[in-house]
């Protein structure tokens, strides 16, 4: 994982980020949504680069003391190498440093890889939003991590 570099999302990253988004999500974000993430002052949006190639990205909104993980995706050919672990870890540390004390997110009930990822970092399921996703009416699992102030990184094996 030492060859993965994390940096803030910039305009020049958007075409590649969109490519990963479209191939990873059943309801992909628009180009405009990513542009807005660069401008927003309550969000932290980062990309993971291997050499000169973007291999993943993730974002969080920090609202008062809550860090809402809004998205994460990793290019299919770079999965299971710890990239998402590194991205979410970086977001949690950055959110911690600006005063977030807890973190939350929603994940599709059937998205086992993402649920496992979040659980491996310390998130716990805390409730269900029934038929939350408009494309297929899938339920969302709400996950929370309390005690973010004292949280420490957990390496992927
Ligand atoms: C979910 C996703 C971001 C994981 O990215 P990744 O870089 O492969 O994840 P990592 O390699 O950092 O995995 C970290 C841990 O998450 C869990 N995990 C990740 N993918 C998994 C899978 N396919 N099956 C089971 N557990 C998985 C494991 O606990 C893993 O640790 P381990 O490898 O030591 O067992 C990736 O599969 C993806 O982009 N999916 C499509 C987009 C998506 O669903 N985003 C989440 C929206 S909420």
C-alpha cells in the first residue's frame, strides 16, 4: 500500500473518477456532483493514485461533529489490495483533526464488500432505511462509529 498516494480531488481528476464511478455504482453521480465536491467547504474529497493512475476515491461531509461518509469506490482491477481501507482511514483521520467525534454512512443492504469494509474499520450497523435507494428500492443499512476522537487506523490484512 506504500505505493498509493492520497491527494485532494482536483478538476483534472474528474474524467477518471467518473470512469470508476460509472463502472462501480448502479446509480452513478454526475460530473456536476463531483465538481461541487471540489467547491464545498464542509467536505473532504480525496483520490488514491498508483503512479499516475487514479485507482479510487472517497468523500466525507463533516457536519458539526459528525463525519458522514458520502462515497467510496475503487477501480475493479485494484480491489482487495487495501485501497478503500486507506481512503476511508484518511477521511476519518482528517475528519478527526477538524473535530468530528463520530462517523456515519448508509450502505446498500446487499453490498457485502462495502459492509465488510466498514465493519473492518469499526463501524456497526445501527438501523435500516427501508426502500432507500430509488433505482431498485433496496434498503439502506445505517452504520455508525462512535468514539471517533479516540479511533486509530486498522490495517487491511
Ligand atoms: C467496497 C469497495 C470500495 C472496497 O474497496 P477495496 O479497495 O477492494 O477494499 P479493501 O481492499 O481496502 O478492503 C478492506 C476490507 O474490506 C473488506 N472487503 C472489501 N472487499 C470485500 C469483498 N469483496 N468481500 C469481503 N470483504 C471485503 C475486507 O474486510 C477487507 O479487508 P481484508 O482484505 O483484509 O479482508 C469496492 O469493492 C468498490 O469500489 N465497490 C463498488 C463501489 C461501492 O460499493 N462503494 C461503497 C458504497 S457505500
